[in-house]
């Protein structure tokens, strides 16, 4: 699947959402969106960077919408307007944004940290109702231990707490 289609859709969805506050409707999708994006389902994350710094990142680890294209469009809106770590993106920022889209494989449980690799697999840690997710191959994350620590911190789980762990791979699409 061409990377351009994912990034083009995410960029269009971010711009539309920033300008209108609502999700890009299917009728406004770029014309060359492959049928596969309209037919298949998967979890997806949209990451937005501005001048090399994270500016928003929201996603779903399991599919929540009718297809990958809708997953990307909805998560692009959330990443640009509702990531609780950042203020909403403004129209003035749009030209400076770099956007990537990660399409997630179905998560699978792991029984040991030896089954993990911070460059290859993302992780989902769970303790009761608390859940944290970290994508794979992120700048500054250089070990499985660090990856698990960050995922636990995101979920509000104590660093030494035993948790259930699942792993997943991503198909990354970036500019």
C-alpha cells in the first residue's frame, strides 16, 4: 500500500479538523485512496510532529470504525485537537507539521520480556482497568525495559508492578 495515501489522508483530516472542528467526511477524502483502506479494518495511530517535536499522537490499538480510512481520519482529528498533553493545533501551524500513520497488527500476549524487541514490537501493558501503549521504534527508546517503563507510566501503573503484556507490529507510513 503506498505510504502517500495514508499520509495524504491524515494530512487532509488534520487540516479539515483544525479548520472545522469535525472529522473529515468520506466525501472529502483524497480521490486516490486505495480500496483496501476503505475495506479493511485495523487499529491506527496518527502522530503529528512540528519542527521535530511531538505535537499530538492518538490512536486505537484495535479497530473501532468501519475501515482503516475512517480510523485514520478520526484519529487525525483527535491527535490534532484533543491530545491531552498538548493544546489544539492551530491553522498557522499546518504548514510546519509532519504526520505519520501507524497501522497496527492484532496484539498478541507475551509470556516473557525475551519475546519483546523495542525496535520491532510495540507494547500494551495492562493492570486491571489501566492500560498503556507504546509504539515501536521510537526515538530515545533504546531498550525493552525503557519501553515497558514508559507504557506503565502512561497508564499510571507503578514501575515495578507486574502487568500483562501484549505486543504488536506496525506498518509505518511517514513523509
